[in-house]
C-alpha cells in the first residue's frame, strides 16, 4: 500500500512538472554521472619535468607598475603632536593642513577626560555595537547629539568615512533613484555604489539643473505610473563640500524636496561644528527647519577632534540603521575614550558658543587674504574652514598641475608652513577632480600668522609657477 502511494505521488510530480524541466534535470544527472566515472587521461610529467616547470614559473606581481611620484605614495613623517604647529620631516611648521577647525586636538581638558575614560574602560570595546560593544558612553553620546541637534535620535559609527557610505544603502536600494550633486565627496560616492540605485548627477550647486532633471523624471513617471509608484526618490548633498569648500543652497533644495516628494540626505561633515551661532551646521546658519531633512550625517573627525561619525533624524531613521547600516553592524564600536572626547567636545560647544564666531571670523579673514595670490586661485565660501588653491593659469593636463602643486607644498613645508595637496583616486571618482592645495583653517591661528602664511605661500608659488 505504501509503495503504491509513493508511486502515485512520484507520477503526480512528473505529470505536474514541465517537460523542459524534466529534460534539463535528466541532462544534468547524466553530466554528473559522467564526471564521476570519467577518468582523465594524458601523459604524466616526470619529476624532472615538474621541477623544470616550477623553476621557469614567474608569478604575476600582486601590484602592477606604479608611478613612484604618485601623490598617494608620498609619505611625510610627522614628528610632533598635531596642533596649530606641527613638525613635518624635521621642519617646524604652521599647520594649515589638519582638519582641526576648533583647535580641540591640543585641548588639555578634552585630553584629560579621554584619559580618565581610558583608565576606566581600557583601549577598545572589542566588539560591534549589536553584540558586546555598547557601553554607557556610546548611549550618552547618542543622547547628547540628538538633544544638541533637536531631533529624536542619533546613531554613532566608529569611522567617519563609513557613516554616510553605510547610511545611503541602508535606505536606497535597486530600483530607486538618487539625485546627487556632481561634486560630492568620495564616501558619498561609495554609498551610492553600494545602494545599486539609479544615480542622476546634477551640476554643482545648481538647483535649476536639479529641477530640470526632476521634471524629466516626472514625465517618465507619467508614462509608467505603475513603476513610479514603486520607485523612491532621494536627494543627497553636502552642507559644505569637501571638494570645493562651497556651501549648498539648502533652502532651494528643501523647496524642491517638498514639490517633488524627495527624501533629503545631508552630509554635514565640515559644516557641523563650524556654521551657525551654536555650531549646529548649515541648517542653523540658513535657518532651515531640521525636520525638513530626512537624514543628517556628519563625521566627528573635524570640529570634534576625534574619530567616527553620526546620523541624526527621526526614531525610524536611527533604528533602521541599527539593523541595516553595515558600518554600524559589522565594525567594532567607537573606542570609549574617543567617545568621551566627542562628549567633551559637545560640552565645549554648549558652554562656549563664541568659538564658532571666532572660527567664522578667522575663516573670512583667511578668505580675504588668500584672494590676493598672483599665481594661485582661491575657491570656497568665505565662511568655510576648508578652502582650495588651484593653479591660476591652467596647464595642459591635471598631471602637470598636480606635480607643480606638489612642489609648492614641499617648499612650503621646508620653509615652515604645512600645506598639502588634496588627494583623490582619480580613476574611481565620478568625474576627474582638478588638483588643488587644500587649506584647513584653525580657530587658534592669529591674524599675524595668517599673513605670515600668505606671504610664504605667495613667495613659493611665484617661484615654482
């Protein structure tokens, strides 16, 4: 009886299975049997022949031919603590290279608080946040960031680069459309790649070009309403662009977000802790309601003088990343002592809001002075602590400009001002980025030191260019 039932079930399976599937499975079965039974023939090599072939074998190099003068291979030896001054390759220099906007890298109070935390917790947490890497300082920092920004919740990452690179693919997926400024930084570009969404670039800081692209997308949606219902649309921009030093036109972007129902992601890595009367970033400076921004992200490696990054927004925004943000899930959590350094930096933000006005005033002074270069061209907003210097008279190609700027940077360091050439992976960037010297303003610089730096850079650039 059991055998009859089994036979009937097998017969039912064969009757309900398409013919092409049965033929394919039969061919696969025959192939597997043939591979198992088939014995490979051929003449076996003698031991001497094997040794000869081994001796003659030359493996391909793991790394191909590389230009020894490539800027990413140029190493400099820093021989002192990094602050307003730094010793580079034995030269004591005024530091215009480190992203230490508020000067907290040499703040003794923040250092002492971090050391206390080191004595209490040790060096690292030794695990991701979702397992055994969460400590009370992590939760304290997230609460403080959310309260400081006036939003529901925050989530802290252990590496600044991975913050926005993880946040974007946590929400945007294949089939979605992301509208992006063409000059966004490399970490955003990697997040776009990971999302596998359709990427549409608009001209840098050009809201009208973005509107044109949105109108074109709207026409496509009308033609295919079923697809349009399933497609989510995102807009990704920076508060201050790392690659240009310019501010984004946030009020215009918010208006387009409302009109075309976009989800707006804002990276405030540079603008957080530098813009606004309390350092809350470009939203505070331009008086934009932060509830209009779906996600705000920022690295803590600039104004907060530590490492890591964070995202703030609604409860859903933060909670979703705890399950989908790859940089949060799979990375060891931020070391407690560096978490405490971020908390101490926030204490200073709230206790001494005048530091932001000091930085903004100095940034404007630097901007005014650096516009006077004869051989270099300045780019960036007057309030931005990040500015770029380009060769005023463009050369035939980017490589020629890069070599000239490298010489300028070398001679400046030799004479006592640390400036660096902005480094890019040109073959992986969305578009080629013109070589530049990236200037980072430090609040602790005096006007006399800025003038001294200007004169030296002017002298060196005139000599080299």
